[in-house]
C-alpha cells in the first residue's frame, strides 16, 4: 500500500509531520479532509472564472479527501483547457468532486473557497476559513471573504489559474495548521508580472504567447505546464505545436500530483495522457518517447520554448546543449519544509546549465525522518522506509503555481516586461527574489484572443 509507486505524495507530506502515528493514520486523516468550492453563474461563464474554478477543483481533488463544488444548475460548457467543449458538470465530476447547486448545506468543518465575485451565501455555520480567490491583471489574490475585494478581469488567464491553485494552498495549509502559519487568515498575493512585489495594475493585457512549446518531463511539473498552456486563448490553437517528451508510464501515485492524470491510471505512457489532453484543447501535439541524453539538437526552424520538468541534476546540466531559443527550468522543494518553494532558471542566461553551482553538488544520502509514522514503518520495513524517505513530497497546487510563473516568464519579455535569469518564490511565505533582467531572445509568438473588459 505504501511503496514508491502507490504512495500519495500529499499523504507522504503529512507522514513527515508528527501528527500521525502511522502511514495508515496519515492516509485516513487525508481521506477525512474536505473543501467546499463555490462559483456563481456570472463567474463560471468567463474564461478566467472557469480556469480558476477547474484549477481549484482539480488541485483540491488531490490535496483533500473530499471536494464539494457548488455551481448553478445547468452550468455552461467549458471554453478553455483540456476539457474544452465539454459540459462543465462533466469536467467537475471527472475529478471525483461532488457537484451541487446553491442552497446546499456546507460542511461546517471544511474550508470554503469562493471563486471570483461569487456571493458568500449562508456561511454562518462554517467554522473553518471562508476564502475568496480573485485575479486582476497579472495578480492572483486569496483573502478571507469578509475583507476580500471581488473584482476580476480577463487580462491574464495565468493569474486566474494561479488564483485557483493559491486558494487551495491557503485552504490546505489552514487545515494543516502548522505552528506560525497564517495561511487561510491572511491576504496572499502573487504578482506574475513583477514577482515579489505587491499587486499592481501597470502590466499590459496578455496578448500573445509562444508559437510552439517543448515539454521535457511529464510528471508533476510537466502536466502543470500543459494544463496552463491549454488555457491560453490562442486565436488558432491548432497552429500551436506542443512537443511532449518523456519515457515514463503512470503509476497509482502519479494522480496525486499530476493534474492531467486520471485517478486509476496505471501503465499508460505519460506522453499519451498529455497528447490526449492537449489535442482536446485544440493544439497540435507530438511526442518523443526517448530520454534526453544531450545528443538532441534543435533545428534552426524550430521555435519552441522549452519548459523543463525533470527531477534529476544530470539531465538539467544538459539543458543548454539542445539549443532552444528559450528554456525555462523549474525546481520544486522536495522536503516538507520546502514543498511550496520553487526556483525558476532561464537559458540562455548568465550561465550555461552545466555551470549552475546548485546543479553540481553531490546528492546527500537519504535520512529516514524521525516522525512517528516513519518510525513505525521502519520497524516493519526498514528498506521501504528508506525508499519512501527518499521520495519527494508534493502537492498539485504548487505545480500549477509554478507553471503560472514559468509561463509568465516565457511571455513577459515580449510584453515589454523584465525577463529574469533566476526567480525564487515560496508560496508559504510569499517571499520572492529575482536576478536579471536578461534578453528575451526573439521568441516567436502567436496572437491570443483579445480579453474582454
């Protein structure tokens, strides 16, 4: 039940905490958690509203044991993303969420996430945080509903995606209730235009995006990249090529962080999973089922922006050898203390990939945590405990927030914003740092549909 291929990566996070005596107890506690997500009729007819809603539903379905979604009766069809053209109700049900309509009696112990300007309704019985996720310009904000602004716009769908994922993070951490954390009770803002700065309204609307993408590694990050790309409102998505490169197949654990992997998917090539999703969104998707060994060379007429989602240093050190016009690597924290932290590096940059100091350090030996759950497992299966201790913890909502940052980095320079050599961001502390700027390197773009509002 708890080997490396089956363990839920968010359950593994709680197993590192000292709140559970066994891994079985951590899994049971996860299954007992829940969240209510609410979206009104006006919000769920817009691209940004649907992007925020379905991102929240998909990431919550992996972070919580149970998800209730309150939407109007007979909701519209989906207008973006991998389920474009399908009934919104089908997209919600496909994530394993329970869909209901206004007037539904909410579970009083579950946090509530309101999408956009949705009315709070009767939340007088709810004892957990009631939060609102909004997006304005390139800003994503989550705040207690009683004090939150309700305005949203359609200027940058990446902000809507980040808002949905950030809302689930705030709700999740409010339930986790780590000492010193104020998640769920604060105003949390992500500025995709100027990372680390507070919300601003100076950024232009998102008007164009790369004409071709190359996703290397299709796990947690690769699937989040694809999810974010699928929501970009290209005028002609079939003219946009997405190259998908990986050799791995799905396991039961893939669903816990892979936003495009259906629950129960086993032994399916990840390239097939993502090809199906990207073609569902209207894109031209091609696959490469081979490892990246550094012998690959991009041809002069190939204009892909590469998004790197691998978790091993030898592959990262080879990024600069391929010759992509732009490659963006994202690294996520692997430990419980760092699981919500991310580092973005772009190439070409100030250094080539083989000269990044952090990528040339020796891997430290695995140490089994001293938490009760791991101590119990070690007493029963010492090898299994060591194996699981070496596996990265993760939460799907972090991947989507990272993907929103990566795509923003890919498009910001061509909108006369700064392109950064390195960006670091921690979703928990909201602290960000960046170095740069660097040149945007002539990215070839396609036009996006003109936002309304």
